[in-house]
């Protein structure tokens, strides 16, 4: 910094998503003096359990062509359309976005082929076994003792998960993690994954202390550190229900009420965002990377529209973000201009449409309300 700018750095910030989000939280935990502010999106924390949870999906969906396999086309159309039918209008607006998936109590039984419940090759409905697969994936995964091991996937994720986690092939990252980091056995078969055996061994081994599941960031907080987290509510790789669990874990472990948490950690649920970026919602929030760079450069670099600017304002000026305004470009294409914007609320508040005939594409037509 000194050769380039003629002075040493006065502040240090971290911004990352997914594994990068995990790294930011790990840094705040182990090296609380390194960063003044951390922005962590869709963090891949509780890493061993995350990868083990992913390992359970392939044995549940079955391989492509197996008896009860649900094709990507059915996930993207029949199942997703039913998710929207049941849950899109909960917020009062039919816009292809499940604004708050925690309010969506999806009933998979409506997908059953009423006159042919054993048919597994239909495209307009599901067999009994296939309904059970959908219900299981959207429900929390419990361990052998009946305790929740990992939250279910958020409804809406199926659009992209159909070609990923639900595609009838082993998730490559989980497969390679267990083959080379856990077992050092390139012949390990992901079709045989057992949560108690394989997941339990991975949790005990915890290579390089990758787990990252702190319940106390007091050292980071006490030196003035600030943590800003976000998670897309249509995330197809990491359940959006997991980050609220981490937030609540911190609050409990640090014995902080809402005011105490707000002083150093704020979490924003980004409706209609896929894993870290893209999606039908107002997902562009200055998170960096991928296709968003050119579009982000057209938006103000301020604490209202950009998460990096927001953490800087918080650290340097003491102005904490109340909302983050996301932007959606038409077809995610810069040249087509902005489609709509929406303010995303800090957890545990939820974004609520005001109604009264207001245009839902205007950010002022929504407000943050208590759950």
C-alpha cells in the first residue's frame, strides 16, 4: 500500500461468498484483528455437515434412469410451478419470487398422480415414491437420534438444483471431498453414502479445522469488527435456512439480544437470489464476481446499494445498514436496463408488500415488518 498510495492501509475489509463467505467468518473467528469488516454471503459454514448433507441427495434422488428418478424438466416445470402456485402469492404479489421461503409450507402431496400413483414416468404429476423424494428434500434432514442435522432446501431452488444437486449424479465437490480429503480412497462410491458412518467420520476428522461453526465472535466484536451477511432465498447449493441458524447461534452463544447483535452483525435475506448471484429477484447488491461487475458499476457505490460500501460506512462512520437495495436488470443484461429494485430487510425482519394497488416493482411499495 505504501508504494502505491504513499501511506499505509488504515482499514481492511473482506468480501466473499460461499466458500469465500466461510473464509470470512473463519477469519473473524481465528484472526479477529485482520479485518475491520467482513461481508460473508451464503457462507459454507458447518462445512463437514454441509458436504455430508449434499452426500445424502444422490442416494435419495437415484441415478438418471432409475425407477423413481425425477427428471430435470419435471423439477423445473411441474414441481416449480406448484411451488409458485402454493407460495408465490403469500407476500401478496405474484411475481415468480418466493419472497420469504420460511412462510412456504409446501405440500408435496398435491403433485401425486391421483389416478396412477405408481406411475414414475409422467411429466405432469409424480408417483408416491417421487412425492416422498420431493417432500424429503424440502424437509429438514434428521440424524439417527432424530435431531436436525441440516435444514431442508428452500422451495424455489429446484430451478437450478435440477441440473445440480438433484440431477441424478453425485455432487462432484462432495464426491471428491470424501474420496481425497476424508478417506484418501479414489474408489469410494458416493452411492453408498451413509450419514451416520460417512458423515460422522468426516465430522470427527474435520480436515484442517475446516468446520467453521463458531458460537462466539466476541474478540472480533470487542475490537470494533463488523459482520454483514447475506443469503439468496433461492439458493440451489446451500439452504437459505442455514444462515439464520448461524445468526441465532451467535446470539445465543454471545448472550446478545437483538440490539446487541445489531451492534456488530447484520444479516440480509435476498429474495429471488440464487447461489451468491443471479435469479428472478433483485439480486445485484455489489457482491462482486461473475456477471455482475459491469452492471454493478452503473449503480451508486453507497451503503444503500452496495454491501462493500455498506460495511465501510458501518466501520468508518458508524452508519449501520438497515436495508440493502437490490437491483434486477432485464434478463440480467446491462444494455436492457433496470427491471426493478427491492429493499432487502435485516434479519429477523421480513419484506412485506404494502398492498393498496401500489406497484410492486417499486421498492417503496414494500416495508420491513416484524415476523
